[in-house]
């Protein structure tokens, strides 16, 4: 009761506290990252080894097996290891225990990988070691196409101009483009000329390597000036490579152009991307860590017109996939349902109490409690997502309990002709323990969520936290702000009670009171019917219990018919996707396209080169 007395003695303190909650809550909404799901921190490290031309079986036996066995003795907290070996490439994923420190794991894996380079096949390069993040998934895919530009030019523009500028956006990760042709200087040997000149491919390769050099030559001081000496034997233009000498035969010099053709070409194409049947390239934008999906996508779309303004007008960029559409739809859906729940809750309170002042008091506690929950979640590093908003929507109907019970009991004490302050104090004291126990009972339901492990822990812990923090804030507000508002807003109703009004609220006239009286009469009839049904159930206990037992058993028999999945099936409605405008007044696409559910597979076809591979999954300590 001390906190209620303090609230009545220092009303402005708690009014300022409520204003501070509103300011900090709005600030949390603006600054918190927005995504469709919470951040899932799975301790996984991916190690990618590369050795061109090595078969999958050789990659597995000569590199992957040795690497896996070495890690089990030098790397701590390994849960299990998975590996896939392809032609010339192997990917090893090291899964760690939930409480493992990923930074220490990265350093240990890096150390053992460097020491194994000596015993691996000659020429093996250090591997790419990447921290796997479940949230690092494509959030935006951009298709590059043109009617006049070649695949090589599209890949070059995407890699050297578009990707490098998109990579500067905070929270965005842009890997190399898919599809297209990687630009490369090609030396096409002519076998007949090679045989006639008695040359081998190795001779041409050595000649190109020895004569295409850039070496430091120091400097020279002449007089009072110091000149830098450049020794650059690298050809200035591509055609000069044809004049590089290979050997001298009977006094005649054999050049590269005699046995080969040097051209500006491309490497062997390993992937093909088609957009509406036209070959092109694909740029994938991914999200880093806890960055906001909406912020990254919006910044990318905002930067694209500036980037494209400096590129050829023949280049067209299509948005093939945009995850922000799903995020916005999910967030809007949950917010809409929460607002509807709050409206229906306030309407029911208005019908039950019949007092608009009491309804306003109760409804003010709902957004304040939710804002407190958002402030705490923001301090814990959580994001605004479907799970946190779902928890708040779940708590909307529960948040009104503390304030409603307190106001209802205050009305009861006011009907006993008590002064307003005494009615507020007695009303708060009489329901303090039951309200506290009720709040704890709701909060304790979510305690088992803290025992979850794996991905479920990261998904459902924010949901439980949203409900618990909002409930605790609701109880605190019912002890502080609600008594203050009752003290100042219900004074007119105290006068009606003093004049002899009876009932749970001071009677009045108007449409609201008429609906309230009508609802009360109907409710009393329903309560009478329910009392009769309850008496009948108590008089016939065995048939009622048997009926419930049969119903439960029949329900359990349906469990094998229900499917199991990690997430429910999502069915999205088709919608039109608009592209941001170009700087030249056009848009990224020539016209509008229907994008079914944002799925690029419904409109575009991707053909990727297939590789043979072998997959394995091992547990540490098991012999193979």
C-alpha cells in the first residue's frame, strides 16, 4: 500500500514517469531493428577449402578427413561436424555447443587450418572461414539484364560498380554476382602451330609469367632531384602480348601470336541466370547480424537510382525478390490484430462498466504497458518482429485485468459512501494480494520457455519476454498511475454516489448508459442460466466427467492426423511490386510486373551447373 499512498501524495512524479515511458517507448520503436523473426544466434563456423580440378572423392580423403580429425583434438566445444565435397571445393560446417564462444572457436579453427597447409596437396591456399548466421539470408535479389550488353559486361558492371557501392550500406552484405561471365584474358593455343614450332603449353605459360612482371627498381638521384625508376614489363594494351617472344628457331623469333591468340575473354562459366528468358546476372543482398531488414532494403532501393545514373542506360535492373514485403505484411497484420484486440477490449469494458471515464483510465494502461515491454526488449537487444508483436497482441486482453479490477473495486467502495481518497486506498488494498498472485500466475506460465534450446529458444524467448514485461508493467501502473487517474477523473461520479446513486457505477443517462443497462439485464439472464447448468452438472458428476473424458480421448486420437513442421505454411496473396525511380526519370524495370508472393521462381528460371558431391555427418569422438 505504500506505493499507492506515494502515488497519491506525489501525482506529478508518476505523470512524468508515464510521459517518460511514452517518449522512450516511441524512441525504441524508431530505433529497434525490424524483421520477420528474431535474431537466431547459432554457433556454427563454415570452412571452405578450394583446390581446382580435384575430384570430390579426393577432396574428401586428402583434405576434409584430415581437417575434421585434426579439429576434434584442437577445437573445443564441438557438437558435430558436417561436410560436403564437390569438384574442387569442400564445405565443412562445425556446429558448436550452445554456450560456446564463437570468437574463440573461429580463432581455433583458423589456427588448425593454417597448420594443415603443409601436409595438404602442393598449392593449397588457406580456406575461407566464415561464421554462419541463420539470419544471413537473401533479403533482396536484383536481376541484371540488357538487350545490347553481353553477359561479360553485365557481370563486370555488377561486380565492380553495383556491388561495391551497395556493400557500403550499413547492415548489407553483397556477395559476388551469380551468372554472367567473369572477365579474363584468354590465350587460345593453336595445336598445329604448337606442334610445328616444337612448343608445349608450359613454354607459353612460363613465357607469359616471366615477361609480365612489375618489379621495384629503386630510385636515382640526379642533381637536386630524386627520380623513381620504374621497371614495368607488363604490356600496356592486350595486343602487345602477341609480340612476347617464346624462343628463337634458326635465327627467327617465335612469338605468342605465332602459336596462340590472345583475346579479352572470360573464364569458364559455371552458372547461368535467366530473367524472363534473357541471360544476365543476379546480385543478392543479404542482411548482416541484427541489422533491420526494412532499413537495409530501403537504403538499397534509395541508393540504386544514384548508382544506375552513372552506368550505361542499356542496363536494366529488376527486383526479383524482396523480403521486406513479407516483413511489412507480417508486421502490419500483427499490429492490426493488436489494435483490433485493444478496441474490442475497450468496448467490452465500456459495456460492462458503463463509464467512459473508467474506460479511458483502463485503456491508457494498455499502450503504456506495451511501451514498457518494448523499452526492455530494446535494452536486451531484441528486434521488432512477429514473435515480439505476437506476444504483445497476446497480452493486450490480459493487460486490462489489473486496472479493471482496481477500478471496479474502487467503484464498490465509492458506492459505500466513502470519500474518494479512502475509496481509492481501500480499493487498492483489498485487491493488492489477489492481483499480484494473478499477475505472477500468468508470468510463471512462460518460465519453461527459458529452458528451450536451439532455434526455438531464440524464437519464443522474445515472445515470452514481451508478455511478462508488459504484465509486470501493467501491475506497476495499476499501483501508481491508475489511482492517480481515478482520483482526478472520477470525482463527478463520487458526487452522484453521494446523492444516493446505487449500483456498481453511478447511474446516468445517455446512449452509453442505455446500452450498459440493456447488457446488464441480458447478462443477468445468462448468469441465471449458467447457474442452473452448473447445478445440473454438480448433481450429475459421473456423466459429465465421462463425457469430458470421451471428448479428450477422441481429441487425442486425431493427433496422428495432424502434420508436424517447424513453421506453419504461409500462403501469400499476389501483389504488384513497384521499383524505385531511376535518376533519369524512368524506373528500374521498363514496366510493372506481377510478382506472385515475391517468389522469383514463379517468374524466372535459374540454371546452375551441377556438381557431384558427397555428404557426411560425424560426431566428435567416433571412429570412421
